[in-house]
């Protein structure tokens, strides 16, 4: 798995010597430290050389770095544009992170981020909003377009998805990719005031523009529009709310229905209003507490259908389809009585699926949900083609968080 975005900045790595258990060093412990000095000096020299080399390579890359070229306008999108990729009403088209503007943009960045020791962890925005810093997949650099995909990196993502798409097509299985927008994609106005002038096209912008052949579903504008009705995101949490997920499903269902008539039974959730639930703060440790309200939740017109869920520990739950499954319960399968369709879906997902699960489980008679493991240092990315061959779904939905475009997945070795 490759980290991307040569214009992004990664936190320095280091180590801290373990403390003595007794609080006092023995002669042997002192000697152990003394004889390690040459090795430590050698390691320090190596780290200094590595950092210097990285900074030099990074500076060169930033000088030469250009985003991927847009596809010719004559090249048709893979999915129906109106239903699946409507685009943004007010897209950011010019980048302050390339060419002659880059140096001035970096100066503003360093003034606000480089001088703040907490900024790599979190960045406060407007009206109580707070965003992950760059320790989370170069998140804030991605929010401004400072870290984006090069042409080569964009092609690597496209190659990964094309391989899956072609393999599924050979099995007679449909494939869609739902990139769940970041909170900053839906609410750019909540980024800090100093950052507004630094906004440029994002990795997702470049991927959509460069590769119209990919079956990507773009829900950003739908979520922006729906935010006038209820909270699709909330300050202090980077996940979309249950209401945001319902809007994402509305677009996905409409997109699939436009692709094939067999999906036309899929429909938006029927809700009478948008309720309000407590927002669990991801930044509580940094002084941004959980709040009692702000988590938009659709109030359904009728109770969800019944569902049987088989979890990864073998346990079976008899619940309604409105119960989302946590990532820790995956892989899991669901069977829903009275679902909108009699179709089966394999869903490769991340934590955004906690809120989106009820929509999939209401729409499809059967689902199998597996974790994508994008960005994980310990878990393997699933073999999507092998999973599909085993499960035989009608469609594979690849749901992923937008900031995870920071990592390029590697296909399982044959």
C-alpha cells in the first residue's frame, strides 16, 4: 500500500527510550546504555540523512508535481451523469498549490499550521467545527488540495478499480464505487477563515475528471443541498450522520436504477422529519466534548423490516434492518424480510458503513459486508473478486471515505 501526495506532509517518526522500572539505574543498566552510544549515534546520523533526503526529494517533487490531466470532454462517463455524477454547483477549479502560487500558499500554511504544535492532530474551523490534521491520512492537506493525486497515482487507483470492474463484469456482476465525501467537501465554509483562500481541487476532483470510465458515484452536491434540511455532518465528527447516509443512499439507489431496470425497486427511505441525536466527538481528548444534539437522524414513516444478521463470531441477531453493523462485527451477512428488492449486494466498506448499513439492509434482501482495510498497517485488503465469486451478488458496492484516497490499494497477489 503506497502513501500518496508528494505535496502532503507526514509527521516525523521517532522513538523514546523506555523508562527504568525501578526509577534507578544499576551499573549494568548504565553500561548497557554506554555501549549503545555508537549505535545510537549511527542511527541518528541515518535518520538525519534520511530526513534530509526526503525533504530534498519532496521539494523536487513539489516543483515538478502536476495533477492528472482531465479526460477529453468527448469521453462519456461510465455511469449516467445526472443521477450518478452531477458534479458540484460551485467547484474549485484553480489550485494555489501548483506553479508560481505554491510558495506563497506554503508560507500561509506554515504560518498557521507550522507554528501550532497541535495542528498535525486537529485544526479548529468556524462555528465550533474541528477537522482532523495531517496525521489522519494527510486530511487537512487533502481538504485544501495541498495533497492530491499525481497522474501516476490517479492511474494506479484507476487500474485497481478497473481490474475489479472487469473481473466482476466477467462474472455478470455490477460494480459501483461510492466515495463518502469528507466533512470538508460538504461544508467547506466551516474550514478556518485563513484556509479559504488556499482551497484547490481535491484528490476526488482529479480522479473523477481524469477517469470518467470509473463507476464513481458523487454525492457531494446532494449532501450540500440536504444540509439545509438537517445535519448531514456535525462539528466534531468526520462521519456522515444517519441522515447524511440516507441522502447518500437516495443518490446511490437512483444511480443504480438508471443503470439497470432491476434496481428500480430501490428507493429513498420514507421519513417525515429529521431528528436530532447526540454527536460523539472524535476530538474529546483535545477539548472538544460530545454534544447533546447535532446528529441528523431521519424519523421513518414506518418501522424498518425485520433482519437476521450473522456476525463474524458466529452469533445471530434478530433485529430490524435499521440497526447498523459496526466494523468490529464484520464480516457479516444480513437477510431482510420485506426488503425493497430481492437482490443481493456484496459491500466492501469502512466505518462510514455504520450509518449507511440500515439503507443497504432495507434495500437489499441479502448483504455481505466486509471491511476494506484501506490505510490499515496490519490488515489485508480483501480480494474483492474472490469474495464476489464466492457470494455471487447482483452488485458490489465499494464504499470508501474520501480521505482514504491518500492510500493506493494493491491487488492481492495471485
